[in-house]
C-alpha cells in the first residue's frame, strides 16, 4: 500500500498513520506472529530521526539475504525518499525486529550492481515495486541491513 502524501489535514494521512501504529503495536506484542506478513515478510525498522533525534519505527517488507536483510525505499513511487531512508543515511545505526528477534544493525545503500541483483528478487515478492519505479525519475534505493554486535 502506497502511503498517502503527507497532508496533516487529510483523513487518509491520519488513517494511514493509525494503521501503521496498530501494525507496530500488534507486531511487537505478538513477537511478529501478527503483522509479520502483509504482501510479503515484514520487519520493524527503528531509525533515529535526523531532525528530532527520536526513535522512529516502521513496518517494512524485507528480503532475507546471505548477510542480513534488505529493504526497498520506494515511498510508493514518490519523487522523494521516505523519511526512514533519510534518517538511516544520516545515522546508519538501526534496530530491527524480525519476528521475536531484535537486532542492532548497520544500514547501507546497495551499490548499483548489488541493487541489480536484489531488485528482481523484490519484484518476485511484491511486483508493485516496478510500478513505483515507473512513477518516479529517482532510482529507488535498496538498503542492506547487517547485524552488529550489541
């Protein structure tokens, strides 16, 4: 589901935020048994807000890789990057929750060759990413997450 364009007076924006909040809460309480699958496997990503310094958590579709996990920073095909992506570019230290497991991780934008390997795998999981890419001139980044010792 593509996020509605942020407009605080827009009912869809409030509905989307409420859905995300409920999804995070159910995921955490159930240790991923509820909310761990929605059009594909879901993890919780917590970044540090680049403007506020506060933790920001979102449920995101992921791909398991040999070295960790990968995410797509699509923002529904918007011409700008999602806030979570900008947060982790500013501070690549993140926390993820995959099911019951919580991990400290380091985020890194995939280089073009690596993105080329991962993109088709994401399309197998969620073909709408292709539609999102066609909506925007920016190349939608793929982020790789690698667990670090805590």
